[in-house]
C-alpha cells in the first residue's frame, strides 16, 4: 500500500469515528431527558462503551 492510501484510510476511519461519537452524544442527550442524566451517564453509556470489548473477547473465546 502506498503512503497516500494509508493516509486516506486513516482519514476515513477518523470521519467514521467522529460521526459515530456524534450519534452517541445525540442519543445520550435524548435519553437523559427521559431517564435522567445520572442513569444515562453511569449505566447506558458505560454499557455502550464496554460492549465492543466484551463482544470481541467473547468471540475470541468462542472461535478458539
């Protein structure tokens, strides 16, 4: 891979991460009006940020 391709891939993933974090913040804002900021901050956002690591560990254990 050329350096330009690597840089473009990095920029692409930076944009994807930025959009995903914006959606996460927007969802948390909406949920905080329904459930309260303390519940959303401690339970829901904690669960969402922990989930990818938990799933990858579980998948690794399942696959071998």
